[in-house]
């Protein structure tokens, strides 16, 4: 197994095997490209949002193949330009397609810092600054939830945060499940609204609980969970011999932006001794606004909360906080294994700062720094203004929409999700005809295709329940102006006019 | 619920709510700081590896508190400098503490690009370039495994990749478990070696299988799983009424760097119809070297593979590929839920490119781009040289160690993990005394503390099995020279001399 002596010839150890001077020069060049063609163009409203290419054409343009030999600097710089050119500009003021959008320069600086540091905040030893920042940011988020103590960790996305909640809930009730699995447990029941995020189903499957054991509770016409229906579902599940465990209330549903009534749900949970998790991945940021935090009234009664600052606060993908009210070390007991190569107990510093064992992950990304820098840059007040501006922009768009013909709301928005149909002139007045809805369901996909091919803007659509495809407009980016919103309506009208 | 008219006053929509000119200026400044104080100092051997501060002192130095008001640009730039100054320099040629280290400028450029793009590769629509790159990179990694077809996805770290393997294995055997959970299943048995990564235990707990149902198979004195012992364990578990499901072989164990004999293990799995997963998070990169790939002989017989290019290939945290031999869509069937707001079936392009539903995550980071850029920059050959240089450096250090007094190997290294004790002069010749091992176990932590306080280098230590604390030296960074390796030995001797 010993290395043949020849190995040393091809890789002499006298000199470094990396050319740092050339590397730094390359980084300088790339950074100017990033700034000009990434950051500046990405946020420039006169640019296209995307430059659509069919997959096969794009594969060829990018010359994706990975070969034996490396390439020269000029070629590589061109590749960086190509990546930027053919990517979607999510920082563009007319990108409304996801629950994230916009480009915050401070947060981006934090991300660059994080990438340069390239470490994992599992131990204080290798990430002292990042561990302390994570601690600080999580405490601040908990404070906004209304907790003066507690625990938490950043997870790779809101779905994983929701799954951690389920796992910790199971562990608290049945600590032996960690070692023995689900077999000795009664069949568990999980509850979430019909409008809850699909990660609850994914999590139930992953955790060995099963999607059939997720009971989707009926919502009212605004998409909010009906507490009385939750109560009924719990009773029904109990009567069937299962054991209710966990309720996920949603603060800001993905499509409609609905906020479940937390206080009433907390009452039901208290009555039955159930873990209350609040999936506030989307709506959690409303806690920053004194004007909007009433939407989450009662959230302090939750056992755990998911909150994704990468959405409304523009921190950058990913930044998902899993927050826990418990301060007894539940998270550590649930997930910790105490690997001796990483979490040595005989270190010379306070090993409670080696927080990595609280997570099912080993190496983790340091998602706290970028939020910390952003927070320092704009303050709590600036974050609140961002949320309120998004809310105001939605109200403006709503008013304008009501003044224009052909726009029909799915419902009055409670938050930032503005859901609507555009009814082309050819379909107007035919609302009672049997083919109306079927035809209307084809309008949004066609408009979407046209806008992507044109590159003028991007907005999402979906069917939901009995509703055929409708648009979901989301404005989180503070760079969006009234002009962009007027453009949005004009563009929908223009693209949908002759359908 | 309507917004009071006052909201418009504080957040007028006529102008953008972000100052992009100031933001770009800030980014320019930050980039120069990053380049000088991050990249350059991080890779400069004359700098310290770390500037140790006690947690409370560091909290105060960083002024962590998050306040109502934002701060000016100069203050923020100073904060960026502080973050770099007090962080551990993982790119330093004398940082040997983890299985990742070093700073590759091309990969870092890819990370900056990824952060600037700020999108999730769940749909082609919002990440056309990133989706195609992921497809290409995964295919290339599979090719190195020996598969001409298959599937895969990037996961947030090797632990998650291993958990995906368990979940897919369970789903293939018991598709109904996805909807019904584990209750109707026989008690499952998972198998991994005593030296396997702790994520197998974490995964068993998360998946509702339970850590007791992970059967740790005995290893030989080099840390390799003994196939005959695996056979015996399987028989024993069957006799106890459980159903063996999944075997995780390790290619490159975390501490010892041992490679399990894959062919013999694959024979056992074939005989019993078990899923064979290879955790090659660490050792997978040896597949790039024609000289070293024999260590993984038989890997093409696996059902799935975990491979973390963020370790040996210096791609940057995180880049963990979960690779699957199956090409029937198992991954999609196992994890897919088909959320209609994201994975609309009536899109105008080939929706098989909307790969996000293959993952239990929703939003995911785009971890393929940085590897793609690095690969383009240095070629397959350059990557192979990197692996071989790491191997050669380890061989050099090994030879030097054998020439010096006081260094005692835990075992001859097969790969890049060089595990050893340093025996201070005061303990030499006392190997047979009853207190020898107890005293020796205190040496590594003490030397470690001294090196961190001095900031001269970082290397990990751990106890393992019957072995008291020993150092695990890992050299992955091609910037490491012979001089650094000599320094390493000198420094250990100096710090441990008077213990």
C-alpha cells in the first residue's frame, strides 16, 4: 500500500502546489465581472430579468463538459460572464417569482465573507466568530418571538427546520424512540392545515411516520386553519387509536399568505398536550414590524418556530432559523451523538459552545453571519421598514388592480401574497359558461411563457384546491418602485390581451 | 386588516428603497478587505493560523449586540475586518484540523458567483445554468464511480447524503412506508462498521429506525470492516427477528482513513439482497487518481454513494453529492410530493429538469457551480494531482516521523489520515508502567491548547476505542510544502517537550 517513489516526482513538495498570485489576480477579475454583470445588471431595471434558452441550446452555449485539462484564465472569465448572462436575475426589481428576491449588498458582503472563511460552526475552535454570531442572532430572533430563553440552530432551509421540529417533538414525548425507532410507539398523528407547506409531508415520510399520518386540517375561505376542525381531527385520530403528537400552524402560507390563528390553536394543543410548531418561514419577518406582528399573536406559546430570514429579509439563500422554547438542552439530547473526534470533552474551553451536535448535520454552513451584518447595517428599524414597505407595495398593487378591468382577486390579501387571475377580453362576461374555468386555467401558463421568453419579468402561478391556475404576486424587494408595479399590471394585460 | 394610510408616508414607493450606488461602493471596499485580509493573509504561511480569544473577550471585541439603528459604512467595514481577524484561517498551510482545508481561488470565485446569483436549483425556470451544471457534475462523479447512468442530487453535507441513502433504501424495499410509516414494517437492521461516521446513528434516529437498530460491525486492526463479521451480524439480526435492509461501507473513515473491502461487502449484500451504500464522503476523491482508485475497488456495485468534494478537492463548504445507481426515478418517487406552486406540470419546458422534488429539501443551495468552475480550471488531471500530492505529502510526513524520536504511529496510514501519539521525553521508556496510557492521553489536549494559544497551527486529536487521545494529521491543501511538514513536527516536539 506504500506509495511508489515515483509519486514524489510528479508532485514535488518544495513549492506550494497552488499559484496564489495568479489566483488572487483571477479573483480580482472575477469580482469586477460580478460587480458589473452580476450585481449591477441584476438590480438594473432596464435589463432583462432572464435571457431564456432552451435546455439543449444552453448546454451547448455553456460547453458544460468536464475535460482532462484545465483552461486558461481568459476562458474561465468568459465562463463566469456566461453564467451570469444566462442565469435568472433574482435581484431584479421585476423578479417576483419566489418568496425570495432582491439583492442586499450588505447581506451579499456577509455571504462573501462566509465563503472566504470556509468553515463550519460546529465547534468554537474552528469558527469562534461564527458560533458567537449564531448565538446572538438566534437569541435576537427568539426575543422577537417573545422568548427570553430557549435554544435553536440554523438549518439548511425551512423544510429541514420543520423536520427538526417533528423530530424534537417525537423525542420529547418518546425519548426511547431515538434508540428504538417508531416500532414500540403508538401510531403518531401530525396535524397541519390544508394550506401548510409540503415539507410537513416530506418530513413525515423521512421520519418514518408516514404521510398518511399527517392530517390536513380544513381551512376557512382565507386559508387559515379552523381551530374547531383541528379539535375534531384530533378527536377523530384518537378514536382511531393513533396518538396525536404535533401540530404545525402556519404563519404565512406559501401560496395565499394566510396566518393561522395561533392563540386558538395553542389552546387546542394545550388541552391535548401536543407540541405546537409554528412554520413562520415566510411570515416570521412580520414580527419585526410593530404594525404587522399582530398577525402572529400567540406565537410565544409555540414550542418551536421555523423562520427564514432569507425570504422577506433578503439575507440570501439559505438562512433558516429553527427556534426552540425549551432551554433544558432538548435539542442536544435529541440529536447529539458526541462524536469524539469533533466534540472532545477535554478541550480547554467551554465546550457548550461546540453547538454542532444539536443538529443532525455534521458540517454545517454558517448562516448567521450574513444576517448579523445586515442587521448591523440597517438596524431592527431598517428591517422593519423593509417588511412594511413590502406590505405597502402590495397594498398599492392591490388598489391599482381593482381599478383595472380583467383582474380578479382570488381573495383580499392579508399579507404580501397577492393572488389573482387575469381574465383576457375574450373570456370576460363568460364567467357562467361551462368552459370558462378550464379556459382561464390556461391563461396564466401562457402569459408566464410569454413573459419568460420576453424576459420582462417573472411571477409564479399555480392551481390550488378548486381554483384553476392563478398568479401569486410577491413583492419583497425594496428596490421595487411604483413604476415597476404599474409595469407589472401593464405587462400582464399586454401579454394576456389576445388570449 | 387593511394597511392604515400612514404606511405609505414612511415608505414611499416612488424611489427604490435600496441605495445601490452606496451598496456597490461598499461591496468594492469589502472585496478589497476580503482579498487582503481574508484570501491573502489566510494563505500566507507567515501569518498566524488563529488569534485565540476567550469567548467572553471575543463577544466584547465583536460588539455582537443587534440594535435598532444601522451603522455607517466605516464601522461596517471595520466589522468585516474584525470577522476575518478573529476567525480561524482554514486556508492557511498549517491548518490541518479538519477533513477540509485550503483555499482554492477558482472554487472561491464559483462560490462568489453562486452567492451573487442567489437562487435555488429546484426548477430550471429560476436556475437554468445551475440545474444543467448540477446535472453535468453529478454525471461526471457517477462516471468516476463506474456508472454510465443513474441519478443523484447535492445534499447539505455528507450526513444528509447518508440519510438520503437510508431513506431511499427503505423506500425501495417498502414503498408503502412513505405513506404508512415504519409501523407495518418489520424491525429494520442497518449495518456499518465500528469506524463508520456518526451520521449513520443520527440518521437512524431521525428516520424513526432507532440507533439500537444500527449494528456496528467489527473492524480489523486497520479499521476496515470484516466482511465475515458483517455476515455474522446479519445472521444474528435475522435470528432475532429483524429484517436487514442496508449496509453502509465506508471508503475513508473519518479518523483512521480506512477503506472497507467493497467487493467482499458487495458479495454479502448481494447474497442477502441488501442495499449497499458507500460513504465515500472523504475517500471518494481517490477515484480521480488512477494510482489510488484501487482503494475503492468494487464501488460500482454500490446502490448509492456519498462523496464530498468539499473535503479533499477544496471546493468549499458545502459540496456533498448523493449518487444513485438507479435510473428508474426512485429518488423522485421516494421524496417527491409535487407541490403545485413550484412543480407545475403545465410549464412550457421539459419539467424533468425541475429536479428539486428529488430532495426532502425545498429551497436548496446550488453546490454544483463551484465544483464545475474548479474542474474547468484545473481539469480532471489537476484534481487527480491534488489528491496525489496530498497522498505524497502524507508519505513524506510519515517518513520524517519515523526518523524522529517520540512519534508513535497508531497504525501505518493507508490514505491521508496520519494518526500518531507524541510521547514527551518524560514518558519515554515507561510504556509498560500502569499510568503510561493515562498520562499519554493528556498530552495531545495540552499540546493542542498550546498551539491554539500560540496560533502556530491546528491539528485534531481524539481518543478512539481503546486508544487514548492521539493526533490525526490531515494534509489536503496543495499549498502545504515540505517546510510546513517539517515545521509541524518541530512544533509538536517543542510544545510537547516539557510535558
